[in-house]
């Protein structure tokens, strides 16, 4: 009986370790503003430009995912809008503003990534 529990615990520990390792390797790196500026200033090779492009693409995907969540929230709140006597900003307005902000940030990240991708292609 104890050996079965021991084997089950070991299997759970191995599974948890492999999940943690996968999560750790797939988590994109977050740079501070100063680190990012330094990377941009020091970038001169195709690899450095490609690293910046992939960073901005991952940030774009993050913003797009957050925007989709906010869009769903906006649509849900839009169904429960009260009359014109509702105070501004209504929750639906706040959700729309967050969605607009996140969509704008995703667009900016896309432009940055495209810029660095073109620089990487030109330096090869």
C-alpha cells in the first residue's frame, strides 16, 4: 500500500516538474524600459534585431489577448446598459476604453516588430 502511494507521489512530482519546466521556457522575457532602450541602441546585427522583433511580437500577442478579454467584457456589459440617466463613465464605457487602449498598444507593438524585422532582413 505504501509503495503505491510512493509511486503515485513520484508520478505527480515528475508531472508537476515537467509542466513547470514547459511554463518556464515558454514564458516571454519582460524587459524594463531602460533595458529595452539599451538593447535598441546596441542592436547592430541581424540576431539582435530579430530578438527585438520577437520581443515586440510577444508583447503584441499579449495585448491582443487582453484586448479580446476586454472586448468580451464590453459586449457583455453592453447588453445591460441603462437609460440615458446612467452616470458616466458607465462600466461599458470603461471596458470600451480599455479595449481601445489595448488594441492601440497591440498595433504599436506590431509596428515596432515590423520595423525590427525589416532591419534584420536588411542586415543579412
